[in-house]
C-alpha cells in the first residue's frame, strides 16, 4: 500500500527533537522556527511534558466520556486561570477543524440561525463547515459548498456593518482569526474586533474567536483577540494546546447553556490528552512563556525590520510574517537546505515564523545570522 500523496514533502526524516532543535536520521541538526505548524508551544520533548504523559500512560491512557474524569476538571480550572476566562465552560475535542465545527454548531443551537460570516484569506479547517468557511476554493469539494457562508473583506468595518444591516436577523456567528495564519500573518485590528463584538451583541449572533493558531500564548497574550479588550462568546483552540499530542477544545461563555447530547466526541478529552494539555499550561506558567514570546518576538521583528530586502515585517509575539521579493522566492528553501532552518510559508512569497514559545535569544540570533548569510549569497549570485 502507498501513502495517499497529498503533502509536498521535504526529503528529511526527523528522528530526534529537543527544545527548538530537531535532528534528521543522518544526525544533521536543524533550528525549528516553524514548530510543526505552530504546534510545538513549549519546546520539543520538554522533560516535564514527557514525564506528565509517561506517568499518565502508565496509569490509564484512555476511557470514554461516559465516566467522570478529574483530569478534565483540572484542565478546565487551569485553563480558566491562565487564560483569564474563569467563568467560561470547556468542551474538549481533537483538532482545530473539529473545534470550529463544534463552535458553529453550538452557535446555531443557541440562536436557531444558519448564516456564518467569515473573512477573505481565512483558514478554519478542512472539514464540512470549517472548510466551507475557509477562503480557498481549491480545498472545498462540491459537497462542502454552502450557501450560508458570507465572505467579507478583512478589517473592513463598513462592509461588516452593511452585512449586519442586511442579514442581521439571519447571522448565526462571525468567525475570525485574531491573526490569520495560513492567510499570511494578517492581524485583525483592535477596532475591527471591537466592531464584531458590538454587532454580535446587538444582533444576538455569536462571536467565534478562532485561536487555533494565534492562541495559547503565541501572541504574547493568551488569545491574540485579547489585545482588542473584547470577550468572544466562543474561543477555539488546538495547535499548541498539546505540544504535539492531538487535543483541541472550545471555551464557551456562560450564557451558552449545555444540554446532554448536543456535542460529543469519542477521543476528545481523553486521559493522555488532558495530561499533555496540563503539562503545556504548567510549563507556560512556570517558565513565563507568554512573556518570553512577547520579548523574543519583539526582538526578532525589530531586527528583521532592519533588513532592507525583507518587506512588511508583521505579527505579534512569536507569530511573525514577512514578504520577500520575487528575486528572493527561494529564500525559505535555501534556509532549510543550506542553513538547516525550518520556517513556514504563505503564498505567494511570505515566510512565516511559528517557533516554540520557549525560543531563546541565541536561537533568534542564529536565525538572523542565517538570513543574512543567505541574502549575501543571493546578492553575489545576482551580481555575477
């Protein structure tokens, strides 16, 4: 049997990982500025994380949600404390797409409506409604097409107001990433998030803060939406929540009431998932990683802005993007194969940085030095 060939793959097999570094099967070390797509929040194979998961595996790895699980209650309490949303409710699932699916469903249960407002360049997942609300026709199969999705320009308050004026009594929810990830590190303005909040309140729609990539401390605050000083009705989370273990969730404002059977999952919130998620929160708290993300992120962006070949450096914390001109379109590939550094991308020529929140200044400096080496090599080529 062959693998179903849907991923463009670099010919590198990772066999070891620690902190912000990984090693391939030949022993070559790589600096990981991509974090496996913003997943590695506390560093690869963090000892507390490994211990927490191992100890839990030696007790019980899984049972279904038909029994009481104190670990879930412990996770809810810890998450409420660190996120500042202590009066919210937690529902656990397995992936970002599943989190967004449940958020849409819960919103529709609440107000008995169907329409969803999403935004240009958004990415909310690859399943059913999540992919229908994603602004990429290439990954939307005919069966996923949905007439209830309204796409609006990102950060356009006038368009948002006009949409609510026309459809306000039909809009079930508005979903927005505080910082668009796959779309290219595009930051929602504070005033735009505040406008979404006020219009949702006015029209009894649900404000869904997609924090799958931009949440969990990556921006320097727990949720990047927090910079706007608003409270969403539902926050969706995944990526960095389990540091590589599949775990996701939604936290739900108190006015949205649960009912037995309205949501459900087999694997969501299992014993191992909760142990992994608790370990992540414990490390974020004990090592002050949100502050580190802010400090190292600001340093990286300040230094990147000094490099004239790089354009439109942007982001918050350790969620950073910059544009490269067409003549430098191979920069990401050269960083990987010449300098042994993993980075992310967004089309057409955006490099994305999504490293561990524990990234050190020396790691950031290594990346900056490597960028300069590649730019100098490219300059010599262009002059030749």
